[in-house]
C-alpha cells in the first residue's frame, strides 16, 4: 500500500506542474470569464489542494494511511480526467 500511495502522490505532483501555472495564469488574466476561466478556477484550485495530501503520503506517519490513499486515488482520477479533457479540446483563439 505504501508504494501505491507514493505512486499516486507522485503522479498528482506531476499533474500539478500543469495545473498550478494554469491557476496562476487564470487569476492573473482577471479570471478570463469569457474563456471559461471562472468556471475552471475552483476545479483547478481543488486539484492544487491535492498537493497537501500528496506531500503527506511521503511522511512516515501517513504512508500507510488508507484515507490518504483514497483521497489521492479519487483526486488523481479527477485530475487526469480534467487534464485529458483540456488537452483534447481545441483552443478558441
């Protein structure tokens, strides 16, 4: 369980390399309400908050915690789904 928890945590941290700048750019551009930024911002901020549980997965106290594993699993599935959705849609520029 420890290896799976760390794998999920690592994948979440790697996905946040995309979502963290995405959130900052959306905020900097005044939420970009015409391009759906105001709609996506709460979702991406939730994905950014998964950094906390990902870091906890590497701590000795929480590395075998089933709750952290479940949160990371559902967060990873949600983040991967949104990532592939954002990559598959065409940009309207």
